């Protein structure tokens, strides 16, 4: 039976992903470009110093070390903040149909760790740290090659001087302007790793996950080439390295999230996988039973894996004290049996069928030359949301 027309209009739950940081980053960029232009015109170091003070004081939640780094490199810090914004948007995309959907994270909370979730050892915490570190490195590396930052430019690595041949016997050589991955990863490390000083399991795991995020970026670098030759024959190609689309990094880390490694702290203070202890005991028993030998299992590449040391809550009910938004009011798919299904997302509470009204662009026409003119159309549809 279709729902009655008396159903209330539903505009969707308000997203807590901090889109409010967008204008802040835009304002910082405007201030930075203005101060840089003023400095170049007047050739005054004082103007640049005063500009960096305005920019760095406008970024909330920076530690003393981060603020000092910002004063030395204000343009790179703004690029890093945009990288955090990119990371949180990707986190929101990857966890759209999960009970936890990154709603408690903002770029400012990532720098000051104000979110309670960032002070825990959950799988979700591991993903948040890894995607943030990768986002900073990704955006800084791209900005370097685009000439937007003063301290860096194209990747100066020596591999560009080497020449190789592909399987088609087409000569190619390194050239162009490769994205400066080394500088991006180093700045990500300086900007985010400085917070972890305690030496306990939490700080050790956070540092590991930061590096795992950066490794996901480094291991997915791509090669772009341009052909040279008569009539486009591509007798010789010039190639350079670029960072991948950030969606690739999001998918990679999502796979690592699913297979995250539970760790514990040994008596010596080392963080080790908990299954290694159980596995060593099991091997000893098997060795005694078999009389030695046996097939060795291939060890996982642990530096690339995400670490966690606490079991995650179910994220079903809203609990502001531990920064859980709950799933009430979230849209779900009543016909799905997966994570986006109402049975899973609504945690057994059931769902309501409501009418949603939204405005979208429609009947767009291209006018020569050169703009597109659209109309606004109101669309109504029946959707299911969690109770």
C-alpha cells in the first residue's frame, strides 16, 4: 500500500560533515594570494611575515609545532587543510551506507583531535587517521607541481634522467613535471605526526596508521605519457608520475579497513598483532603434534595495514558523550540486504516511509557561445528513513 498524501515532507538529515570549513579555506587562500602579491610588489619580508600570521591564526586547533610550521610555510599549510577537507569528503563517500559515516569529523577536529572518536582505537579511527595523512600528502604533492607553493616545485628525483623501453619497443624517457610525492609525504608527516608524543599504544597506532595512509598513496602512483614523432607515430614518449585520483586511495584504504589488524601492547611496550601471539602458540602445538616442519603461512605486509586495538561500538544510538550521531533519520534501502538496507542501518528499529521534496537543475540548454542555461525543477519521491 502506498503511503498517504498526508506524509510529512522530508528534507533529509542535516549533515554534520563540516562544509563550513570550505569558506574558511577559501578565505585563507584569498589572504595568502593577496599577501604573496603584496610581498612580490613591495619586495618586503615584513609583509610576508605579517600575512603568514593572519593566515595561521585563522586556522583553528593548531598545536604549537603546527603553528610554527605554518608560519614557515603558510601556503603549504593551506594546501594541507584543503587535503584534510578532501580526505573527509572521501571518507563520507566511502561510508555513506555505514552506521558510522564520518559525521563527527571536520578538518579542524582532525588537527586538534577534538572528536572523541579520534581518541579511541577503533577501526574507524584507523581509517580517519590514514585517509587524513594521505589527503594532506596528495594535495601538497599536486600543488607543488602546479607551481602554487613557494618551497617546492616538480619532483626533482633522479629517476627522470633514466630511459626505458616498454613491451612495444617504443622508446620513452622521464620528463614533464612529476607530482612531488616526497615533499607531500614529508610535510604530511611534519604536520600530523607531531601530535603523537606520548609513546603509548594510542600514539604508536596513530603514527602507524598515518604512515599506512601515505604508503597507500605512494604505492598507487600513476604514470602519464605524451607521444612524440611524425604524424603522431609515438616513436618516443615522455612520461612523468602523478598522484592518482583520490577515489583510488579511498577504495584502497576501505579494503584495509575491512581487513584491519587487531594489535596489543607487549610487556616491552611494543605494539604487535594480537593474532601473532595466538598464532605462535598454535604453531608450537602443531609442531609438537606433527613432529616439526609444516607449511609456513605467508606473512602479511603489516606496514600497509591499518591497526586498531579497541572493539568498535555499533553506532546505532545517538550518544553525544562519545561523539556518535546514531542512525535515526538516515535514509535506507528497504529492498537491500546489504549495509545500506533498512534492516542493518536502522538496527532493528524499523523505518518510516516519507515524501522528500528537492529542487534540481533540469531542461538545460547550451547557448552559443558559450553558456548553459537551466531551469529549476521540483522533484518529489517517497523514501525510507530509519526510525
